[in-house]
C-alpha cells in the first residue's frame, strides 16, 4: 500500500506543479474544475451509494455552480488591487462557516449523524459547501496580486499543498510509530492524537523554513497560519471519513492506486484551501 501511495504521488506531483506554474488563469480554473467534477461524482456515492443518477445530478449541480461563479467573476475580476471581489469573499466566508459546522458534526458524530444520514438534500448541500469554496479559494490564491513575482499566486497554492502534504506525511509516520490514543474513534478509528501531533510538528518545521522567505511577517503569525491550515486539513480528512462511514464506503473511488478516489486525495485540501485563503485575506494583506 505504501509503495502504491508513493508511486502515485510521484506521478501526480509533476502534473500538479505544471498546472500551478505553467497554466494560464483560465487554464488553471478549468483544470481545478475538472478535478472538482471528478470529486463530485464520488460525493454522489455519499448521498446515495450505487445510484448513478444521483452521482450525475450532483456532478451537474457542481458544474453549474462553478460555471456560474466563473461567468460572474472571471479571473481578471477576482482581485481589484488588494481587494477581493465580494462574491468570492462571501463564498470563502461561507466555506469558513461550513468548516466550523463540520467540526461540530465530526465531534458529535454519534448523535449528529441521525439528523442528516437519511437526508439526500442535506448531504448534497454538505458536498456543495465542501467543494465550491475550495474551488473558489484555489482561484483566489492563484490569482492573488503578484507583488513583484509573477508566480506569487502559484507559490501561495503550492504553500497550502506543502502544508497538507507535510501534515499528512507526519501524521502517517508518527501515527504508525507512536499512535496509541484515538483522535476520533467513531469517525476514523485509524487516526491518532500522536499522528496529528506529528503532522503539526512537521508543519511547524515547514513554517520555520518558510519564514526565511517571508521577511515582512513575524515568525509567530507565520507559524499560527501554518498550524491553523494544518489543523483544517486534518478536519477535511475527518469530515470525508465521516461521510464515508455514514455511507458504509471504504474509499471514495478507485481512480488513484494506493489513495482510493479523488476525494480521498483532496479531502484535506477542501478544508485547507479556504481556511488559508481567509487567513491570507484578513491576516496577511
């Protein structure tokens, strides 16, 4: 399993870097939209396992939402100087509120699942709240005002991915080596508090390294932003595990050997991107 995970990651990394650094704003938006649509098809299985009509209709709903957003706020209108378009800002705020709600759902899973488990409408709305703000956040960060570096926005997107990968890698190895205390027993029995701590430690080291390249920011704000993003990435992972457990599904799909489906690979990113974007918007600039 580990060998497959590493091989898949190695193959995906060049494609991810090429999309982030080489594609135009419109090309990047299209690439991200395609990934979100693949993830949307998998989310349909959370709504009603095995129902292809539900998968197709939910995927269509996401295509309409993303298309409508990009039609109303194309890349050149996302930022006016250092001011973000109100619609994009509003969707980021909605995403931030959703992840606070998701935290409550994860913590109270045994009780809260009874409220939404049999509601296809609620599970569809939860999916839209998970995926649409993540799409918007990636476009917002990628098109951020360039300062003096034409790749400034690309570096912001890469920074979030590095935080997510660092948290995931640290959690995996620390969890296997030292994991004893369950993090969320009823949602994801394999995850441990020690694993989470290991992921945060790795991210703290990344923050220390990144601080050297961010001279206008104090170390404490950089560390806090990185750790909050890392914690949100763990929440994204737990949230997807919660919906998979409710649907009695082990993996969201089989597209990525060793990783499962697209959602299994981007679950942490769906939370980390909007949280980082909000921190960037209200704390950094």
